[in-house]
C-alpha cells in the first residue's frame, strides 16, 4: 500500500498492513527539519520540488507551462511557475504554511453534488482530528482541537505594518475573527502549520514521531511508482505572511458569508531579499524587478506588501500528458483570465487594499503606495483601473493550490475520476487521496484540506478493511 505521510500514520495502527511511503525526491526536511519559515520562498528554487517552470533548473522545463497572450507579461517567456513538493511531506515541505480550511459552503457544495460524507459538518471532525491548535484565545473553541499531530499556531513575530494593517482593516469595517471558525469574512493574524516557529510539514508531524518504531512502515525515497498492479523572532515568519483579510465583492452573486478574495499582507516586498527568492520563484523578469523594485533595496525594513488571491475563479485550466512515459512531465494550461470577471474581482480587491492603506492606523505609520509604474503599463495613468488591470495581467501568478485533476464525484459525471470513497472509477483497490480530488477551488489554501482528506481516507480504508475481514470470518449457524 503506497500512501502519503499523513495517511500512513493512521493505517499503521493496523499492524497486519504493510505500508509504503514512496517519494521520488529526498527526505531533507524530515531529517533536517529546522528550515526557518521566513525562507519558505527559497524552496521554490530548490531541488525539493517538481519545477514545472524554472529558468535556473534546466531549459527544457520551460516547455511544460504554455504561454498565454493575455497575461504573465512580467514573467520570462510569459510563463508562470507551478512548484510542487518532491520531498517527504510533499508540498507541505515547500509551501507558505498558511492554515486556512476554506468556507463551510465549499464542502456543502461538494455534498450537494453527490459527494456524500463530505459536507462541512462531516469533514470538520477530520480537520480537528489532525490539529494541535496552539492558538491563544481559542483554547475552548469548538472548531479546534489541541491533541492532534499537526501543530497550528499564530506566527509569533509581528511587524509594525502588520499590527497597523489589522487595525486599519478593522477601521475599514472588517471584524477580527477566527477564519477557521464560525465565520470567514473578516481579518486575522495568520494561522500557520509551524511548531514553535519551525515548519511543521506532513513528514514532521506524522512520520518523524513513529518512523523508527513501526516495523510495518517502509519509506522509499528517490523512487517512482511506474506501474500499479491491481521559536520567536523574525525567522518564525512564514515567508513574510502576517495577516489575512477576507474580501466580499459588492457585485458578487454568492451569499454574503462566502468571500471572493483574500488579502495576504506581508512584512516586506520583492526587494526584501534583493530579488533572490520570491521574484525568482514567481519567474519574474529581471528587468521588471530592476525597474520597479530594486530602488526599494535602500529601505530594507520600511515596506510591506499585499498579495490578492481570488477564490473560486470562473476561469478553469487543465493539464495534458506529454505521452505515455511516466518520467515526462505534464503540460499545464492555466487559462487565467479567460473570463474577465476574474480580473475584475482582483481589481476590486486591489482597490480594497489601497482603501485599508489609507485608514488612520496605516497613515499613522506613514504608509504610501510605491508608485513606480510597471514598464509595460507606463502608458497608462498610475492608479487608474486600467493601470491596475494591466498590472494584474503582468504580475499575477499561482500559489500551491491547483485542484481537480482527479475530481471527486459520481461515476455518471464524465469529468470525475474518483467516487466519494476516493476509489478510481472502474478500478478495484486503487484510491487517490490528495488535493487533486477536490471538485472545485476552495475559499482558502489547500494545505489544511490535504490533511483532512488524508485523515478521512485513512478512516475509510480502515473501515473497508474491517468489513472485509468480518465477511471472511463470519460464521453461519444452522
């Protein structure tokens, strides 16, 4: 049985099962786990992931994300990077560690479309099962658990801009809340999968505690499955992310408690590392960096940024296999901004960031917008809607959140791959249990959801195994 880290821990409880954890990459973050979260962005340039597009890895990899004529103007070859973790712990070993489960309506939508067992009330116990919440002020929250394997905590270090931004967001009308609790529309310091300021990946949380005392666990690194035979301080910051604010568009057709975008506030900018990490990870052209961000290097601690992330975009991408060779990587077709509505949501949220920056709390620390125009947008008046539309098309990129390539749903739906028990349609004893089964993009980050899927799948496998054994040992009396 081949399984990701968090599935394996649960199934190892059945000692009669032999569990293999297979990764084609290394185990560096398992045996050397103390990588400071503030350097998370550097892992997008490391050997610990599948670099579906990176200039500095090898030239041929550029062929696997197709260029788009209407976006990525600021990226080399108009291509966006798609990093994926090639290490024990998967993408939880290279991501930004943001713990955001999504919105209850996301999961209720799954259930309404035939995915029985996946409503919010049914998946909440699995979110809680894996969680060890060390969240000050939420010790008695019914939405959190303090006894799981995965540590969740607030980032200990907070910059002055972060405190001002949170205060400014409240002055702008947002209430402070637990975005993994009853409601999501509001603002909060970020919750992170770190333990005392150190990254807590799936491998760190689930494998390391038991890897030397479970004889039925085999960890295989640098391996491929070819065939299936039926602390405190600055360094605790998670890539610079400090707070999240959830934006609801006045033009949205969705319910008012279902946010449309997330404002991710960071302490710093592309220039904080002199262009060495984030801008390279995003594949941003050096001439763009030199023209716009390099002058900020003179003020290393006097700037903050906001990334705007859209939830549930209307534009949907896809991927294709190159051929039947399992060592050849797939081709990505993101299709960003195929629908103009998506761009308009990002425009509205961008203007909301500017509105928050103009609140008394932000003005008290001297906040002003950096008005160096992007070279390809310089023909437009800085700050106008058309300028921001150009900016969005120039510097938009992806995070680690692609979903749906093995979509979960009923077999009558030809777009689905697995059923609600995560069995692959038409193939016995094969399941998929990762973010690829998510039917639609969630209102959050996929880190937390991946753990929930693993916990739920492990319980389903154990239940099926017990039922199967009960059938085999059933005694009939006459």
